[in-house]
């Protein structure tokens, strides 16, 4: 008789993920971009570049980069910024670090708040469920996009007046607060429905009959069954928040120069797209590659954690 090998759910999910070639490839691409983003100080030092230094010797009298492709060369792999003469490669590396940081912090915070409130609403039900549900409905009714644009400047001024952070730090803090404030209800509603289903399962009812406290039931019985949902939501929300940060920076709500991010570079590039199309195409291609890789990775993670998949 052949020996039966028992595998944990984590081992089964990992085996499914390894069979997904698209998922493996997208994971490698995401890790590569993460290395570029958070290794930006080391990488730019190795290339002898800076995201704030200007290289005016690479610009012509009209302020346009000298050479084909916006001044692409061994010294400047992605060319130079028209007008100011900053290195585009360094700008995008540091800009991607900001975008990744905003997306990661926002996703984790939204999932944390949504997990707590969703489990609370689904497990206790009654008035608690009604209160959380009506508040989330209120947030869904808000035009969050226009609210962020309209309230960003007053909120930045209020944060700066508190003396906690200033300038771009205050602008990023406000942007993250808005993203989290409007981002948690969707995940909370998903967790609530699953928590209500888990509440009627036999193992939950058995724990209740044995006198287990609500805290123990939630943390030891329900929470482990909800982590796969959180992981899938995290992998799918990261590209959304990364793209959202670029959009709001493009509209002037995010950070300001001399710092850089995808949105700022694209906002500046539209003024030069006829004379220097590479300055627009390179950031677009990099942003699309990151978002696409994150979306494909999220799909692969979702398929790997799907208990109904073969």
C-alpha cells in the first residue's frame, strides 16, 4: 500500500501557486520592482546618480535633452527630465518607493480596520451590526474622489498645524488617511458575511457550548478561517491604491516637487510629449508593468487559496 501524505492547507496552496507559471512570473516582477524601489539609494549611488541633482550639461539651449530617446545613455538609462535636467531613472526609483509605501500602508490599515469591524458586525449582529452597517453605507454614499480633492488642502493645513509632519509628509499622511477612511467598508462587508456564516458552523457552536469566551472564539476559531480572504484582498488592493496614488499626485493632491512619484512625472511629461515622447512613455510603461504584475499576482494568489480548485 502506498503511504498517504497529509498536507496542510498552506502546503496545498503553495503547490497550486507553484503550478501557476503566470503567478510565478508576476511574483518575480513584483519582487524586482520592490527591490528597485526600496534599494533606490544604493542603486542610484552605484550609478552615480541623484534624484534631485540637475544635469544641465545634457540639455540643449531650449532645455530639451540632447540625444535620442530623451537623452537616454549609459549614464542616464531613462534619459533626463526636460527643463530641470534631473535623471528620470532616479526619479522613478524614488517615486515608486513612495507609491509602494502608500499602497502597502493603506492596504494593511484598511484590512486591519475592516477585519475588526467586519468580524464584530458578523459575530455579534443586532445593534452592533446595524451601527457598523449604516456607517459603512454612509461612506459608500460619499463621492470619495471629489471629497479627497476638495478636503485635501484644509486637512494638510490642519495636520501641519499640529506639528506632527510638514510639507510632503503631511500631504502623504492626509492621502493615506483618506484612502483608509474610504477603503475599509468594502472589506468589512465581505468579512461580515463570512463571519455570519462561520458563526453557525459546528466548531463555533461547540466552542460556545464549552463556555469559550467571545474573544477566544473570534481570535482562535474565526480569525484563522478569514486570513485567506485578507491575503487575497491585500494582493488585489495593492495595485488599486498604487494607481490611485499616481492619479491624485497627477491631479496635484499628492506630493509636491522636488520629490517625485509616477503621478508627478506623468503630469510634467504631458507638456513635452510631442518633443520628448520617451519622457511620457517610460513612466507609463513602468507604472503599467507594476500594476499589471500586481493584478496577475493577486489572481494567482486567489486561485491558490481557492478551496474549490483542483
